[in-house]
């Protein structure tokens, strides 16, 4: 039985954790998508973009224990599969000086 997201986050207050497909591990931890199909990469990228759109994140580890479940934090991107708990270090976006154009603005 997996802990709930709030229970996982309470154990590691400086990190945020998600229960995600195990086959995303090399991609998220090592930036190596070589074992994934194009649709799996697209799903992982879409989950990441939605989850971390307003802040920077880096995947710092994934548990070695895993199990099959249909109820995980990427349910909108991946069907039932083997999942494990990933931990991400979050950092706020860089501060924009007063009067500076917004990030991504075209000159």
C-alpha cells in the first residue's frame, strides 16, 4: 500500500513526491529517454509541463520499491502500470527585476 501524497510530502518537507510510472525513471533522473517510445516521452513531458509549469524542478531520486497500480499521480497521462515514488527538488523561478519585461517576452 502506498502512502498518500500528503503523507509522503510530510516525511520530506524540503521535497515534493509523486507516485509515477517506473518506466519514466531514466528520463526524469538521467535525462535519458532512450528506453521510451515517442508517445511515452510525450506523456512524460506533458505531465512535467503541467506539474512544474510555474517553477523549476529536478528529479533527485526514485524509490527502488514499486508496484502495479491504476491510481497514481500521472493517471491522465498513463494507464495502470508499475509505479514508484519519485522525489523532486523544487526551486522558485528567478525573480524578475522591477520594470524588466516578463520572461519569454520577445524584444
